[in-house]
C-alpha cells in the first residue's frame, strides 16, 4: 500500500490561515477545523509567522500546485470566511432579538 501524498499549501493559504488566528482572534482549533487542517500544522505556521519565518516555509519544495489543488484551497478559504460571517450574523440576530423584548 502506497503512503498518502503530503499536502502542499500555497503561501497565500498559509498567510490567510495565520491571519484568521492572529488578526481575527479565532482559536487555532477553530481555524484548523474550518480549514480541514491539522491543529499542529496551523500551530507551526503561527509560531513561524510570529518569528517572521513563515514566508520561507517549504521554499525548497519544487512540486507545482495543480489547478485543482489551488481551487480547493481557494474554496476552503472562502468557506472559512462564509462560516465566520454566518456566525457573526447569528450573534447579531440573537442580540437584536434580545433588544426587542
């Protein structure tokens, strides 16, 4: 049985995932769950980002990202943004429902 291929993520995907943790204030577990990542992978990216070394991750790797993989990562990012927006709307609805009482 052949081992599973290692996932390859684009720089943009890594930066956006880290941005959700650092700037948006979401927990690493929540972001990892939303983006279907390992929490250990995301934690490594956050640590490297805070050290200013995230841009150099996997710089040696020469495997090109195919169009399907690029589209998949883009869709995962969009899903994460949409879920965040949905959660905000749920909270706003509950807030305004309490105000009307």
